[in-house]
């Protein structure tokens, strides 16, 4: 008899979509790229592939994250709104600043962690969907551990 494939073989790893950018004139709404880099490393070690989206002006952010997690995929400058929605609909998790593409990811169904500084009021502008809101007056003060804990709650590590 023919051998039956083992369940789970050749199945792609689930992925986390990172949205590290945002408006160039609203830098206070951005979590530091060093913290995204550390989060990417943690998520990758938990079994998630990493996909980074943003505009072409955010490629440097993606490259900084790739230095911590070399297998992260840089899609900055290569996604339009439709592609973001498709990627998000299949993502295990989306994490990012309070910016349009992250709102789109939440609307497309990705379990989403949105990071708010005092520059925005989540009661007025938080995305809708399966969303965890993390807020700090200054995003520099928001720890990687807090975001990683929220990620683990929304998207537990995949089974090996």
C-alpha cells in the first residue's frame, strides 16, 4: 500500500505580520524598531514566521528587524491595501503602531495588537476586531515583555 503522508508535514509555519512604521510626521506614534526587532526574534523562536509590511520609506525599519531575525520577510513597498488585507486574513497575528495598515489588518481578521502612545485615544480610534490595545504615554516605555505576553494571549505558539 502507498505510504500515507504524516499529518502536518510540509505545512507552512503560521506568521506574524509586523507594522513598525507610520506617519513620518508622527514619530511619537511609533514603538522603537529595536523593540520590534526583539519581538520578532521572540515570535520566531516561538514558531512564527515574520512578515514586515510598510511603505518603501520603511524599508530601513524592516532591515533593522531582519538583523535580529534574518529569516523575516521584508514586504515593505510591495503591498497595496488589497495585498495587506489578504496577508492579514491569513496571519496568526498582527502587531503594529496605530496606523492605517494595522487597522486594515484587524478588519481583515488578524488577531491584532495595536500600540498607542498619548498621541491618540484608543477609545476614539482603536481598530475593530480581535484586538488587544497596549498604551503608554511614551512608546519607548512599553516593554517587549508586555507586547510578547499580549501576543502569547492572542496567538499561542503553534504546535511543533
